[in-house]
C-alpha cells in the first residue's frame, strides 16, 4: 500500500531469514553469506524495502556521513577533488554531505556548527581555514577534522597539502633558466596558506638567483580580479614573465594578455600557473603549471580521517606531497 513503510521483520519473513540477518546485509562492513544476501536483497526489492539509515545511526552512534566544507567551486580543481573524495569515501561505506562557506572565519564557523548538527562522523575542510576555537569544538564533540589543501599554524589539526613552497621554488628556477629578468607575481587570497607558501617559495627561488620580484598584484583566486590585476600589472613597465598563484586565475590572465593587451604568449610574456587542472592542457591554454597530486592528496586525507574515526586519540598529522612541474607552451624553451 502507498505510504506504508516496509519493516526489516517483513523482509526477514519473506526471505526466510532472521531479522538480524537482514540488518547484517544492509550494514556496511557486517558479514553475511552470499546466499543470505541474495535472498534478503531479492525480498527487499520485491517489497520495496529501504533500510532506515538514520535509525541505524541512532542505534550505532555512527551516521556514516562525512561533512565536506568548500569555499568555492569555480576553480576546476575543487569539483574534481570532490568527486575523488566522494568516490574514495563511498568505497569505505561513507557518504559525503557538501556545505558551501565563504572564506570569512565567522561564516566558516557557522557552517561547521551546522555540520555538527547532522551528527557527521568526520569533517574535511577543503580550501578553508578553521579557527582554533572551532577545532576545539570538534575535538570536544569527538568529530575528527582534516584540512585539505590548507594548513594552519600550530599542530592541533591534521592537514594534507601539496609541497607549495617547493612548487613555488620550481617556478622561479624555471623562469630564471628561461632567461627572464622582469618577473611578476599575481597572488591569490592572502589569507590562504597555499597562497603564502607558493609565494614564499617563489621569492626564495628568485633571491637564490640574486633577483627580486619586478611586480606584484592580487587576484584573490577569482577570474575577474585576476583580469584586473593583469591590467594593473601591465599598465606600465610590464614584466616578461608572470607566475600566477593558481590555474583558475592564470587562464584569465592569459585571455587578458592575448585578447585585451594584444601580447603573444610566450614570445612577449611567459605565464605559469599552479594546480594542473584539466583545462590547463587544452590547446587554447597549453599552460605550464605545477601539478597538485590530487589522487595522492585525497588518499592521504581519507586515510587520516578514517584512522581518526577509528581512534579519536590519533595524533594530528601534517602531510605535504611533492608535485611535478609540467612544462607546456606558455613558457619559453630553456636556454642552454
């Protein structure tokens, strides 16, 4: 009958098994013989039965839900990461609940407080920073927290990033080896650890070669602001090479240089990004960039989170994963 909920007892009766057998079949990680599982699933399909996940969570104390907080999805890197995280967690019997948050600390704290109301088993904060008070709140609630593509001072939170300082240094070394002298940098949001670390590595590389930054503007990880930053940088005494803090901005920079300023890439100016999103390899951009090893970053994030779910006392871990420099057509050929 429409609107009547089928119970596990009815499924058990139809399948000719115990009610506990039905529970085992629909509980991730529980064991049931292949024959029992086939009988139970056949009976469930015939009756239109669906297990009550929320009720099971109330009994077990585990929701099998992971909350993921992201600041924005315009950057192609993050939709790709969300897909990888979802697939990896689903393979472990978990589901992902996505929450959007701005970069302001107050908004992020409010969003995470909301996530805690959903009784999640863990939280992944991707591209956002967390206050120490909120970290303490999660810890008090026994909810493991892992930062993805962000790190923070101190050692109270686990974090997984690419080796951003080293990546920035690789870009400086490349541009110097290509013979560039007037080198500019378009920064991302200056509250982000990824931005700070990439720029620090870049400046360290320039200093090691006896060079200083020729020009600097800020694009805040947004395409429209990256365009404005490019126009500002090239208004007078333009650089002959630009490192842009991520690919999302770098593509806006390249479009501005070519179609608004009439410059040729890499003949008039070289451009380097960071992330190696799939569009970076398109012929229209052919962007030299530092690859963030997303698969490995996701795998480490999931491993840390699951370990903390199983043992909340696990000490925080900081992991940096080195990514290669991918050289394409937006930079000159290396000088002999």
